[in-house]
C-alpha cells in the first residue's frame, strides 16, 4: 500500500470529507445496498453500481484488502405485487431479475463483490437480530407483526438531519394505526394469504425492508465496519432505520463512513420506476456500448446529480472510441519495433513529464473523494494526445536516427502502460482486443443511424465517383448526411474510411431566390 496516499471520502454523517482510517489496518469492509429484484434495472441502479465499483477498484489499487458486500432484496411488497400480476412465484421472479442485474453489471464492467447475499437466504440472521432488539426493549409485537420503537432511539435522525416529530411513517408501507408512534417501522410482517412466509417466534411472516441490511451487514462484516453506501434517496428512511435498529441490537454497532451517490435525473426530475420516467440499462446499451454508458456516468462526480442526455451519451461514445483507437494504433506501431524490448533505452523528457503528470493527477484527484471527471477530462486526455503526437512523429520521421526511434517507442510503451492502468481502475479497460471493442462501437453507431456497414461503403463509393466527376457538391452532401447520422468519413491517403462521431446538425440551406 502506498503510505503517502490518504484517501478522503465524503461522510454523509458528518457532512465533510474525512481521511479513511479503516477499523482494521490494511483492510476495508464495505456494504452497499443493492436492488429490489422485480424488474430490469434502470440507469439509477447503474449509477450506484458504477460509483461503488470505482471505490472498490481504487481501494484495491491502493493496496487494501477489501470485503465488499452488496445485497439483493428478493422478498418485498413490490416483488409480491409484480409476481401476483404475472401469476408467478415471488422468489422465482426475483431470482430471475437478480440474474438479469448480474448480467447488466458484467456488461458495465463492474467487478463481482465479495458477497452478494439475498434476503431469502438469511432469515435466521434476520430473526436473531429482531430477537435481540426485542430483548433490549426496543421493539414490540402486535398480532404477529414486530415494530421498532423509534422513541427508544435517542439519536434517531442524526444521519438525515430530520427531527423525530417531522418524520413520516416511512416508505413502501401504509400507516398502521396500531403503532405506538407513526414513525415506528416494521421489523417483521405477519403472513398474509398468497404471500411467501417463514416461521418465526412471532408467527409466520416475512421481514420488513430495513432489517435485512442490518442483519446481513452484521453477518458478513460484524457490527463495526468501515463504509456503508447507497443512493442518496436511501438516507431516509432506510439508512436512518438501519442505524437505529443495529444500535438497538448491539450498542457497539458503528459505521465509520456513510457514502451516497447522487440521483440520475431525466429532464432534471429524479429518474425512478415510481415516476415512470426511467430508462433501463438494457434500453441504453441496446444503442450505446456499455463502456460509453460507464464513461458517461463517470463524467459527473458520484455525489452530484447526473442528467440523462442523449447528447452526453454521444460524446461519451466518441470519447471511448478515441481511447480504443489510440490504444490500437499504439499497439500496432509498437508491434513493428519489438527489438526495443530488453534494450537500455531511455524515454524522452516530454514523456517523463506526461507520465508524472498522469500519475500525480490520478492519485491526487482520485484520493480526493473519487474525482473521476477531472481524470477523464484533463490528464487522461493529455496523455492520449501525447501518444497520438508520438505516433504521428514516428510516421513522419521514419528516417530519423535509430536511437531516437527507439526512445520514442519506449516512451509509447511506458505511457501506454500508465494509461491502461488508469483505465483499469476506472473500469474502462476491456478484456477484449482493442479492434473488437472498436468494431462493437461501430456496430452501435450503425444501429443508431439505422444503417448497415454495406450502406456506408456504398455511399463512400458514390462519393468517390462524384468527386472523380468533379461533382464536389454531391460528395460534400453525402459526407454531411452521414455526419448528421453519427458517421464520419475520413480521407486517409488514397482511401476513405469511416468511424462513429457525435451527430453533426446540418446547417439549414438558404431558400432559392425568387428573382
């Protein structure tokens, strides 16, 4: 572990950035609230997953041994409601959507957490914790239901900043007049006809929403662990209730750092299934490469809201294409200079400066509460531009001295390693060949344009013929029409190639004169 690196993270509890000091030196324990599995996951779920995946990757990069737990809620009112609508078994339905979520996470290059517990597999831990809370006189039973008594939690509201008298009863459930306090929340719900249930000391039933995370985090990480994460919408009531019930079960309970990612918005309104304004991950990755979606999400700081925008996805897609085209060009060029391997060749001073800047900026900005936008928009771009300038220089100066060539090649080699290292921590480095990723990006661009590659090649031939016949206006119009669909034509030597681009809006033509 780099001893000089001090990672600062924003702690929602204290509302300030704090240096990360793990409970156990050299190890980090992290629990992140996952999805309620009753439908395909949307962009908001992708935002949370990518945000904490970057944290997971960066902690490992710093040398920490990380235990990362992300749960599945597979027992819930919404799951039961959806299953009843479809005539399916609730656990079968949720299991299906758990797998769909995992497939989305693979597409988005999210690493697999250490543990991915499901509520249905942890009923014993949940019932044991509820028993502890009851024994500590912080919960009460009514007709097979068990409620947490918020009056027994003197610090209730300290995470969200809410006063107890201002709190509403909670979410996902209707207000129950039997409760001693309207803010009391269910730890256990008595069985109802047509719902899955488990035996318990209070009668058959199922757990409330909040208790699951307290029980599973304690099971895998103990009652004292380092980081608890989730979307900002979970601060209240979910995380607030977690704190209260965990402390009620064990007074040694403590989470050192509470971290929350910002909303995804659509037209500046929170994107959510309840509002019906959401896009699933699949809907987006059908037209845009998953790496482009990941790049788009990393382009905004994880704590800030990110507004869904086709224009920004187009820019992200072009940025990813530029990264992979640069990496492929670098790889192709270096393959021509295999003899440099093993030689005592120094890299150029300019390359040394570029590498040093990338390393310093990456460590400084990532250690400042994961400032990914700065990395993507500044030092990474500078390094990619430097690589391309080196490649162009090698092409133009083939007659330069051998030592100069080898020095340039060694510079490319070392800088390429640094760039790939940064991309790896950001989760933007594919295991596929660069050429395959580029082909996938081109395929997505063709789909967005409503074309196949043969259409583009035919238009390239038509343009070449028009130019041969001195009909430059027609040639320019073909190029402009393709650019408006996100297809850029590039004349290289004696041939024309194409690549994806951000669609270019054509200038309206002036009306013909009537005179």
